[in-house]
C-alpha cells in the first residue's frame, strides 16, 4: 500500500461511521446482521475509491 492508498484508507475509516449514520439513521454497531456488514464494506469501498481518486487528482493538501 503506497502513501496515497494509506491516506485514503485512514480517511475512509475515520469518516465511515458518520456516512453510515447519515445514510441509515437506525444503523448501530451492535447489530449482528450480515446484510449490515455487507453495507459497511460497500460504503467503505465507495469512500475509499472516491478519496483515492481525489488524492491522486489533487495531490497532497
């Protein structure tokens, strides 16, 4: 993992709880629902890819 990928990962992990709560206000970490886990992975992937694209496009801030 290069520096840009690591930075995109770190930011995605940091903001993931807020985006999950925004898109699904009933979301809780205590849910033991496999569908919920899939949603978390999908949301992380979307965030990570968007952040990585922006970091590569705009460079270091």
